[in-house]
């Protein structure tokens, strides 16, 4: 999961991401339903404060908005999974390297 800084996006792209998120999520804005302009403004404020982040997931090629807490949780889970995959693939690679070296010695 990659954080996309809002200052790296054009105003048009930022608005499109926010509107798509609002329409997709059907977010609850309290007892009174807010209009689209109010929802967009609320999300803009959350992004400006850093409470909400724009993220991109290269695995799914999806862009979404997450709270800072959600992003930190996904990042720590991803790091743990990457570390696990690295250690697993490292042990497999070592076993494979040893195996191929053993085969080379048998053929001599």
C-alpha cells in the first residue's frame, strides 16, 4: 500500500478520487444527509489535516482513502507479511542453491 501525497495530484484528479470514494462507500454523514458538495468539502478537510490519506494498492491497482490509523495498520501488516515472505523465500532459495550445487558435484 502506497500513500499518495495530495499535493502530487491535480485538483481535477483529487476531486475525482474523492467523489468516487464518496459514491462507492455510501458514507454516513450523520442524522442529516449532506449534499455532495458538503461531503467533498468534509473529505478535503480530513485530507488537509492528515486524518485521511489517499492510497494506492499496486497488487489490486486500486486507489482509495484510508484513515491514518487504517493505513498504519495495513502498512505494519504488509511489512510483517513481506518479512515472512522474504525469510521463507530466502530459506527456499538457499535450499535450492545447495541442491543445484550438490547436483553439479555429482556430475563431476
